[in-house]
C-alpha cells in the first residue's frame, strides 16, 4: 500500500449511515419503496436463498432516482433557479430529468452523439434539455463541466458525490428491513455509487454481513484498482450501465474498506441471468440489473447456503437487444437450433429430410439452400434448417435420426 492509500484508509468515509437515514426521510414518498421478494425457483437452482430487490419498478425503471432526488433537494434557491447539468447516456439522466421537472429545477443532460435515439427521446420526454457532444462518455462529461462553468449550472456527478451515494444507500435500508435474514449482498459496480451507499448502510445495520461487488469482465475498472492490476476496459458489454472505465475517487475508498471481494462476470452469464429473470420472475431487467444474478451463476460455491440479496438495478433495455438475448438463450438450451445438412441436389431430397423432422415432432421455422457459395461438388448442396425443439435432448434425438438416415449434419453453434 502506497503512502496516499495509507492516508486515505485512515480518513473517515464521506458518507455515514446517518446521511443515508436523512436521505430516506428526504426522498420518502417521491420514490417507490420497491419490494424485496424471495425467488424460490432461483434459490433451488443455485443452492442459496435468493432475495430480489425490484428497483426496475421505479418510475424511471432504475434506482438512480434516489441519489438524483437527494441531490436536488439539497440545492439552495439560487442553484435551483439556475439549474443542474450532468453527463449521462442512461438512468442517471432520466432520474435527474424526471425529478428536476417535478421540482421545477431546469435540467441539462450532455450525451455522446452515439447515444441511442430512444434514450435521448426518453430523457427529453422528462423535460430535460439534451446536448449531444463527443463520441464517448468522457467527451460528454468534460463538455458538461465546461457548460456548468460557463452558465453557472450545478454539475451533478452520476456516482462520485456524497449526496448521490447517500440516496443510493436507501436501497439497502429497505432490503434489510424487509428481509432481515439476508446475510450477503451482491451489488453491481460501475462507478461505485450504489455499492458505496448500500455497503455503508448494510455494515451499520449488520456488521457481519458479507458484501461483494460485481463488474462486467469487459469493464473491470474497480476490480483492477482493488486487485492492483491493469486489465483492459473496452468492448460491447450487455451491461452498459456499469461500463465505467475509471472508478470514482471517492467510491473506490468505500470498495477498498467494505467489499469482501469484487467479482467479474462474462457476457454469457449476463445473458443467461437476464433471460432467467424474465422467464422465472417475469421481470425485465437491463444487463447491469442482471449482474448480481450472473455472479451467483458464475461463483455458486461462494454463496452456497447463504441468504443472498440482489438488486435488480434497472429495466431500461432496448427491446431488440432483449429479443436477441432471449433467442440466443433458446439456442444455447437447444430449444432453438440451426442445423446444416448436406444433401444431393435431386428431386425429393428436401421431402425426405422434412419427413424425419415430422417423425421426431420438430417444428421447422426457416430453410435456406446453398448451391453456389460452397466447396461441395456441383451436384451437392447444403441446407440450413432453423427449427424449434422441446429441449437439448429432443435436439440430440433429431440429429441422431438424421445421421442414422445417412445425412451429414452439424449444428451451427451460438457463441
């Protein structure tokens, strides 16, 4: 540990449980006290009791409202009149915009020009002025700070401010009051604001509680800081809500002191977790909202026998992306498959193949022949069949039947 780290470790943390209790009083009635419910099916599947906190049921479908509102309510009259500004392409923008309009505080949000149109229109729909600038979040953040100075606006950071962290900490107060048997929390980390607030509240209420942070494998910024390594932070993660390249200057101190560990999850487990939550709990979450469950899927042995609390942090996901994730999950489980079958190019060839699908009660969804762009002989062709089965065993029986009939067949795998 270097000298600066030693000094920081001896300093009191900038948010206390009293700050979080005060935030709860402040925001009470203006944010939803979301339910904390046990998932019996997930508990049986994972070998631990799984409690879910449904923050995707907030008005803007994310916990970010809590910190944003706590910050807005503490502005003085002059700051409220001039307005606030933030850089965000997601839930922070919508939470700030929604409560800003409700309180009569002008809100400006700077977003990268690459921000999906749906997020821009949703934020504008909450009454905010949206400024598009730069290709990346860092560009937007720098420009937002510049505009704040030029126009006398109050800059509201998405995670690295005490008032923001205190507001987010109210999530833990509700969880542990509603389900006091929880002895372990798994909290997604992007910049670390949610973790900082929740861990502070949880440790005050239950000093022996275990607390784990979780990050996407493609964006392990806080993990790298804690482990003193330098992993790459880049890529198209499903969990874009926690895709932060630099941990907060304040939040990293909370993680250093209060985290039992920081875990990483890959994209496949994020997709599986999102799909399970929709299928089992009938609830829609974004990638970041599925990160806690992805950690349980990845590290089952770590949580065996524990009472684990997970926060479904948000539900703002693009419908097309959600559809892709669900279809990929069906493919991995064998319920949706694409088979490549080699045929001779002669009359009746397709009929004989289709008869085997009929015998095995497999539904054909789509067919595609390829005669030209192939290395097969001129009288040969490949047939791609997209089909629907009951499960992986049903698919295996189909493939076995096709091979028994003399066909060369191979599944086209999903990554």
